[in-house]
C-alpha cells in the first residue's frame, strides 16, 4: 500500500512541477497579440475563400499586421467597402480594389450539345465525370449538375438547361465555384474585360462542332479581324491577350459560332435575373 501511495505522490509532484514550469514559460515567452487583428477580422466578409492567397480571413488579417508588403486590397469578395475599412484600421491609403468575376467557359446547354449516353447515376458533376466523362459528347462541356452552385457563398450561380450561369451583380469573384468545377470550366477574370471565349474544347473544328453547335472551331476569323492583334489560336482554341485587347468587341460580332461573348460589364455571360433562386 505504501508503494502505491509513494508512486501516486511522485507522479503528482512531477505533474505539479511540470505545470508550474509551463505556466512560467507561457508568461515569459508570451507574445502580445496585436489588437488590430480582431478589428481586421471584423472588417473581412468571413467567407474564408482564399482568394487573397492566405488561409482564410484570419490568416489574411494576421498577414496584414505582420509588417510585410501585404496590401489591404487582396480581399476580392469584399470589394471597395472592405478595402476602405481595412485601410482605416491599418492607417494606410486604400488604393484601388480589384474587381473580379467568375466566367463559365462554356455555352453548351442541352439544346446544342450531343448526348453520348443517358446518365442515371449520382446527380453531381463530380460523380458524372467518373462515368466516361459525363453524358455529353463534348468532354470539355459543363456537366450540368451544378456542383458550383452550393459552393458559391453569394448565390451567384444558377443552372439553366444543364448549363451554369453567373448571376449579374451577385458574383464577388471569390473563386470557390472554380474550385468546385471538376471540368475546370470556371475562371476568375477582371470584371472590366468585355469579351470572353466561352469554350474549352481543343479538338479540331469539325469534331468540336459536331459535338456542340456553340463550340470554338478554330476558324481564325476572330484572330484575322481583331484590329489590335489580341487574339491567337492555340491548340484549336481562340485565346484573348487582355494586355492587347482594346475592348472594341469586334471579335464577339464576328465569331461564327457565337462562342465569344460579352462580359459582365455588358450583357453577355451574366444573367440579369435570379429565377433559379
């Protein structure tokens, strides 16, 4: 019995000594938290989308007070209002807020796509892609089950006729929808751009057109007629160099399959209504 009591007493003593040492170390090595971190977190939208390049809003708030070259205009979803509040807390000039928008690079809805099979599996894009790339003949098309829709924190995506659309005025450019798309059809672009190639099919023109009436066929007409030389054909697919683009929108007028559409600043890729709820 005395041996048991001795063992218990020894363990208790060791535990007490370790606890005291840890308590002293915590006080000696404690780093005072910057009060601005909590203020900055309150300013941020809390979507934790990672568009700023940091692990969530808390990570961005910590980076802002770390003393590096982190600027307060990296919160894409927050826009100008969040930029203004962050700048006030940090005591720096606001600068300009980057305005971004999601673009679905596909115009292949169920009315123009050819079906290669009747898919009856789990009704998600991720699941459909595992079954021979989905039910549509074009392997580069929107799969149509809207995995991007629940990923969007601002309700900026609707699915009509098996094709995802961005709802004008709601998209904040956070990029969560792009991460959710298994076909990588969604990109985050500068909202000021006016023309976008809404196709990802890199097959030859005749093959692509047979699968989707709205596919880019690599005919080079847009490239030949672009007055700024901003369009090239890369791997059978048109590509716009936005550093050269003058926003004349002539490419959208000349595209024979209408796969070049006007951007969110005009009337092309975004839906005016929110009839999908």
